[in-house]
C-alpha cells in the first residue's frame, strides 16, 4: 500500500504541466478526413497442435471449414459430423486502415479466438477478406500467427502453466491493401481542424496563432472543437505543404479543472487548475481544515487539545490536524495528506466528499 501511494503521488507530480507550456498544433488537433478506418474479417487459423476449437462446442468452425473446402472443389458436407477441428480455430481478424493507404500497403492485424481454442500458438491464418463499415473488401489477411503467451499443449488436458493471453495473436504486416479510400487532399479549398480536447480558450488561441503566422484571417472557430481553415491561393494544389507549415505551430492549450479516479487501482490523476474552497473535513482519524487567508490560525497546542477533547468521548485515535489557506491546489492537499499518512482510498473518499460539499472546483470522472 505504501508503494502504491508513492506511485500515486509521483504520478500527480508529473501530470501537473508547467505554466505556459505549449504544444505543436499537430499534437492538439487533427485534419478532418485524415483518419484511420477500421477493418474486420472472419478467418480460420490452421496448424494448431491440438489446441483448436472442439467440434461439439464450436460448430461454426466446422461449418466454415466445410464451406472453405467446397469453394476449393472438395466435397465435405456429407462427412460434417466426422470432421475434427482440434487443429483449427475460428477468429475475428481486425486492423486499422491508415489514411492515404495505397494498394499493396501492408497492415498489422490482430486475431481474437471466437471458439473454445486453448491457444493460437503455431497457427497460420488462412486467406481472410477484411471489410470496412460499408461492407466492401479493403484488404486481405494471411500468414503465421505470433502470440505473446503460452498455454499447456495437447488441448489443455495436460498440466502446465499459462503465460499471458494465448488466445489473441498478431500478424505483423499480415494484410495487404486491395482497395484505396478516395480522398484528394490537394483539391480541398477549406480544411477543418478538430481539437482532440475541445476547449473554447484553446480554439481561440489556435485561431489567433494561425492568423498571426499567415498574416491574414484565414482561420475561424466554429465551436470549441472545430476550426475552419481556408486554403490561400498561393497554396492551391500544395495543401500538403500548407498543412506542414501549420502543424509545427506552437499552441498554448488550456484545460478545464478535472480529476480522474480509478478506485480499482487507486490511481488519481488531476489537472493543474483544481482549486479547493474553505472547508473542514474529518475522515477516520484525519481532520482537514482549509481556512481563509485572513483568518488567524490557532496555536498548534490549542488545535491539538481541541482534537483530543473532541475524540475522548468516543475513544478514537487522536486526529492529526492539517490547515491550509483557501484556494490551495489539489497538489497542496495531496502533499499534506501524504505527510500525515493517508492512503489512496482515503484520498479518493476525501475528494468525493469535498466535491459533494461544493468546495471542489473541478469535475470528477470515476473510471
């Protein structure tokens, strides 16, 4: 638990950005239309060492095998019940088609077992068409499967240890693009920039930086996440050069105050703009009081005595009191809690309670 708390504290220290830190335009925004497209296909993996699908539990694997054999001129439908598929497994094949991919471009594919196969180790994916959302075939995948784990051989009947996840594999460069997605960037007269983290301040700063660089008002913000950018006459038919000139432009991005909490792992990530108002909070044996700057703090001896008197009737452990000025950041609160020995669960509970009291000026997102 102590090691986990140290990791949480270090993570918080790392995610607080430096004041005025800027990022390149290419790192905060995307050009509309320049994007990946997802592909999917159903394939059969052959050559497994007895670790494939069982015929009685994965009937679709046997049916797919029969259909494939019939397309190759081999009649196997009459012997459907006698076909064993222990060396065969069915899998979903997925890949991302990058923008401007041309015919012959190779893609990495991922294979995920659909049946009850124990492992895909040593298998070979048989030619599999890969379709897009429109139902058209854009690539064809085939090749030996590589996995990052091992499982007991012999269909799982022998004793042995399993390492990682042997029912998901990958083929590097296993798919070949057969159809291109038509998109003529050089013919565009107007471009749309989409901010990855929509924010009105960031959008306004981006428009100002672009117009200042170009010397004319060609950029205009449509909303907090979209910027319309006209292509000047001197860059007609040279849109790539135009984008290349802009994408390294330094943009000082802004962000709203936000805290992300993962209770399962004890992870807490925060932004730099989180602030806490005047509040007093008690959690277990921890007492936290955030005061206004003009308030005169009581001597430490009086505070300790007050804490002891309040806890004597219920026989609780003596509280460790921590005082902070109003407007402190969450980092200050975390550092204070770390000094008095709070755990990650304490911090998560405290943040949720402060938010419920309306004293935390930030959005809390729980994963």
